[in-house]
């Protein structure tokens, strides 16, 4: 795993300060817990690139695939507004249909993200929110392929998220969209040609025209601590 860059260290220290300061100020407005679920990734484009017309020279658009994520969150309420920092690990998968291979070619990305969201309570259990996301790429690969260089997924570590959630007591559901703020960056790929039918029209060299991934994220929420955890329990009768 790569060393954590200075920007990420500052981000983590900032989140730690937010957690500590707000919890010390008012534990009645602070909640925390676990989250996890699935994500549906979108984006990506691979284009065949070879002067020999025997090989594939078409373009394959990325096809959405299901990945997963898990992490922790904290939330500090200020009336109807709140601040919600999170730390999340995600595994993203994108598929490309390239000729002469039984299965689709997969593009796999593992990320460590730190969203810092600002939210507002619309009514009752319904909240909306948006905010920046620090995204650190842990690994990006096209399995079983010989690549000339490491895949650069993004040229800026900052993405943005917008979404909504509902919570009842300890449990909740969160749906959000994450958009990459990186610019498109073209990179060369060197496929294992034998995996694509040899020289019978299979892939050889190609361009990864767009490595960026956007995603729809669906999470289940479980609060460990905070106010209102037993809202759905019936009061005892006396």
C-alpha cells in the first residue's frame, strides 16, 4: 500500500479534530456508527490501437457493475443542519466487452475515501446532504493483463457527493451519487493477446481513453451511539 500523502494526513487530522471538539462540546448531538452496502460504477472507455489491421481497433464503453463498500461515520447536529464525516473503503468494478474473449474484461479499483458532508433535515427521518470527498486510490488493475504503467484513475484526489438518507432509531438507508472531478487522462494498455484469440481479431495494444469512475452508492446504516437510538421502542405502561 502506498504511503499516505501529506494532504490526506491533514484531512484525517482535521476530521479527528471535528470529532473530538464536537463530542466534547455536546455529546447529545453527536452520533456515530457503521455503514456498508453496494455501489454501481459508471464510466470508462477503451479503444484498440494497432497499425496491424489483424488486431482489434474498435472502442468499448464501460458497462456498469456492482461493487461493495464499508466504513464508519460520525454526525454532529446543529438544529436541522448537520456535519457528517466518514471513512470508507470501496471496491469498484467496471466491465468492457472486447472481442474474442469468453468473459468481459474487468477494470477493478479499490479506494479509501473520506467524505465530509453538510446536511439538512427535510422532515422527520429524511435528510439531504452534499460535500467534498477525499479519494485515495489503493489499487487499480485490469486482472490478467500486462500493463506498461500503473493506471492513473484520477489526477485530483477530490470528488463530490450528493444524496439523501432516512433513519429510524439505530437503522437507516443512505443513497448517494459520487462524481469524479478529475480530467480525462489517456493511457496506453498492452493486453495479453493470447487471451483474446491470438491474432484472430483479438486485442493487442489499446488506449484507456477515460479511467474515471462515477458511482451510485446504496448503504445500510447502523448507529452505535448517539441520541434517539430507541425511538421505535414502545414505552412501558404504568
